[in-house]
């Protein structure tokens, strides 16, 4: 996951490959609730692991459900319709799919069994309407207090007396989640009589209600539907409100699929395709209809039961005019596809966008305009005309995962004729954790940029100047990959020592270097899967590395490996010749120095802290000798690249050094 303040996506030019989707958010949170309310244990496979499902799981745990997480499957033992805990305060983040159904279930349970529950979320959740649902529940006899603004969470649910004689009325034209919440929870009180729900107003987002009905059926609940106006839950007698299906497989998320369908339509040209596994023609999610809309714009989609394969068809894409009421979430992706169309697109009947994670109509208009698009909008529509002149834009995401995910596709601007292509900066990329924590990693796995467009920062400097620490911190701050090039020489040395290859056999050393299977992961270095972080720092390994690094044969072999670290979204490379030989066109080169005295002092501290004894004078003499050797050696001597920026960090903390370099990086960024 990218936990950085921003993520810069370089201009992208092509897509190809296979993605496996995370589990559906809508299905995950519905089946979690149903499993939590029913009797017995339900094993859920392929559940989404994200912010929104985590708050639901935490809530169920707080209510007394037993939950065992076993990687790909989660076992939930439900309450069997009986409250185990009669008082709790639940935090539900910004998950509408948790807030609405839990409010309903707990209001009904508190009214029939007694209880006092408080439900709250993040600030935005307290701006998302729930008044129509509260009204419906109050009409039933539930006692509900609005603790903030009337009509919005936070809410307190405390008892009441149910009167189920009247049919229940709920508005359907603000959010279909109100109806879904009632459908999911009302079986709790439908032992003796059928319960009817009447929908007032035109029901929006009908496919989401269909998901609800299909999942209720999996839990043994029979609902009769008369048009989209009346829903009747059949009395269940002594059978218990819900019957666990035992096991249940959660499909991939069809809304998440939209980004990769768009990807195929925009960038899978020349015989390439994007394959999407986890949803297909048998999906019960309404957003699967996004594939039809993408086809209208030109995509070529091949459907199988549980997968989609997408290629570019018409290019540029065809502008579209579409009523998007049936695919409100995925329609955001159409707004970004519209940037690549041959005219003005109009997405209509999207008023519900205003009450989602943010006001999505206003947000989308503001951010698309930054890229150069011409946008007009009203209370329930948006119209988009592609940019004539693309601009590098800093895209705000409004704590809305879908803003971040769909706007990333704007990085394909070179395919729409942007010359030169412009990068796209996504602010707060972490917000994708709501439904797709690994979204950007998944995206970067299947897209391609021109290598020279992938930014590189090089950090070089004498031994013990702190370049490794600085480089790793820079990489973490920018979400870039990190190449510790010294580790490649050290790893070759380690391999040579264990294979009995001497330092005087350049051909054998080059062969070993060519076979290195080296990965840098969260502070560890893995060689052929084994953790060699400690072994690489060994004295004998360092000494061997310093000798073999002088062989041009080995340096040549390691060159290709070093170049292969230049991957999306960018690279920080530290080591001897990174700025001069390997990445001579790096966008920023830093030559880090510190006085020999200061470096000796740091190394001394480091050794003492690890329990080694060392004399400061010896270390200083060693460093001076090594500086002389490194500077004067014939092959790859230690010299600052002519265009490197010098940073003497003798008197600077690591944080101050990082800040200095980030300020240099900012000066080079194209974002206004
Ligand atoms: O930075 P380090 O101490 O881990 O480097 C190990 C050895 O490899 C050291 O002697 C310098 C050499 N080296 C090199 O020649 N070229 C590089 N790009 C990186 C390191």
C-alpha cells in the first residue's frame, strides 16, 4: 500500500497482463452482517480485506460474534438473533455499507431485547444522510437519538417498542442502502408475520438491491418482490430468521473491475489484452454492467463465467451519453474514459454521487478540469470534453477511494496525444484502502511507461556518509523502489565465498552476478528467498565486494540488473556509479558527504551500539585510507557526477537531509 502523502504516476503508454480482483465490498459487508446475525458458523471465502470490511468485522466482534481469520477464509459465528452484548459504542469509519445495516439491525434488536448502542464514523460519515432510514425505524417504534445533526450519524439506539402492524415505508430515491438495510435486518422480527416494505419515490441503484435479495436467499430468507415498489419478507416461524449456508464464496469486486476494464479499452492495443479474474458473466453485482458501457465507448470485452478479457477496440474512444443510475459507482470510471473520447460525453441520473464518500460530481468536475478537460455539471449530471492541452495535475482525492483509482488512468495521456506526456499526482493515495489496498501495485504490474519517463534519484557519496539511510528514507517518502547497488556487489561476494570462487576469477564472478535473485523488502534483503540482510554486512563479505567491484566484467553484468530496478512509479538508487554510469540522465543526483571525523564518529557509535569494541582513531584512519583508495581507483572511482547536487550532512539530522533533498525534488516537479 502507498502510505505516502502523494503518488506521482509517470505518463503511461500501454497495458497488458492479468489481475486478480479483491473481494466485492458490497457482498463482503452484506454477508458479514448476515453471518453475524444468523445461528451457527459461516465460512466466508475471498472476503475483501479493506478499511470498510475491517470496521464491520470490528463491530461484529464488539457485539460478541466469534471471528477467526485464516488468510483466504474467515469463519464467523453468529448471534442467532440474540444480543450477546446490550451496550456498545461502534466506530464505522466511512463505511455506508456498515452504518446503514448495523443501525437497522441494532435498532430492531434493542427495541425487542433492550439495549443501548452508539454508532459513529469519520467526519464525512456524519455528513452522509441517514434520516429517511431513521424515520422508517422510528415509525416502527425504535427509539433513536441523533447525536449530531438531525438526519445524520452519529446515532444512539436505545430500546423502543415495535409495532409491526403498518407496512413500513422508506424512501428509495436518496440511497438504496436504506432499503437494503431494512431487507437485511427485518427478518430478525419476522417470526410470526410477513413484513412488507413500501418504497416511496423511484428506487435508485436497483442492482444493489438485487445483490441484497440474492444474498438473503443464500441465508434462507424468502422475499417477495412486487415491481420495485413493495417487498415482503415471509414469516419464518420457529426456523430462525436466517439459515447459514455453511460456506460462501465472495466474488471479486465488480466496481474495482471497472478500472481494469477501462485500462484494457484505453491501453491494450496491438494484440495485447487485460485479463480480469474474479468477476464475469455469472456475477450478481450490478456494476458488471459497466462492461456494456465500456463496450459502447469502444472496448472489446470477452466474458467467461468468472473472468473478463478486455482489448482496445475503437480509438479514440466514442463519446457516450448514458443514464448511469444502474451503475452509480462504476460510472466514475466512465468520466475518466471520457478524457479519451472523440467528443463530449454526458453521464446522467447520478444525483446519488453527491451523498457518497464525497460530493463526487463537484470533485470529479474540479479534478478533471485540472487536467485540461472542459466540464459542466448540474444536480444530477456531468458533461466532459477531453483536454486539448493536457496539464500535469495534482489530483485531490477527497478521502474517496474511487477518485484515486479512476483518476490514475489519466496518466495514459500520451495515448490521447499529449506531447510530451504529463505525470499525474494522486494526493493521499492511501485512501484506496477503503476497498482495494493494493490498487496501485496491481495497476503498476500491468502497465508500461517509457523507461526514460520513470523518475530516478541517485545518491552517492563516500563510505559511511549515510547514503543508504538517506536513499531508503527518500524512497519511503515518495513510494519509490529502492536500489542499494552496493548490496549487489556484496551479494555477489557472498555467493562467491560460499561457492568457493576467488576474487581473481572475473568470468566466474560475472556468472554469479548474472544469476543473482535479489529482492529488497521492507528493510530486509532476500537472496534466492533467504534473508541475507545480516550476512551482507559481514567484514569478509565487504572486503571481498570491494575487491571484485573492480572487475569490469562483473560491473557490466550487474548493469542490466541495476537498470531493471527502474520500475513504476520511480527509483532511488544509491551507490558508486549510479549517477555517472547507470542512470546518467537521472532527474536528481545527490552527492552526500560528511567530514571524515563525523563519519568515523557515526561508525563508532554504530559499532558500540551493536556491542563491538572499536577505537575511534583506527576507524578514522581506515576511512581516510578507504576514501583515498575509492577516489583513486581506476575502475568506477568515487567522484561526484558533474551535475550532482552536493549535500554535506555533517551537521544535519537524517530528517533534515531528507527534507533538503525532497525540497530539491519538488523544485524539479512539473506540478504547479
Ligand atoms: O556501499 P557498500 O559498502 O555496500 O558497497 C560494497 C562495495 O561495492 C564497496 O566496495 C563499493 C562497491 N560498489 C561499487 O563499486 N559500485 C556500486 N555502484 C556500489 C558499490
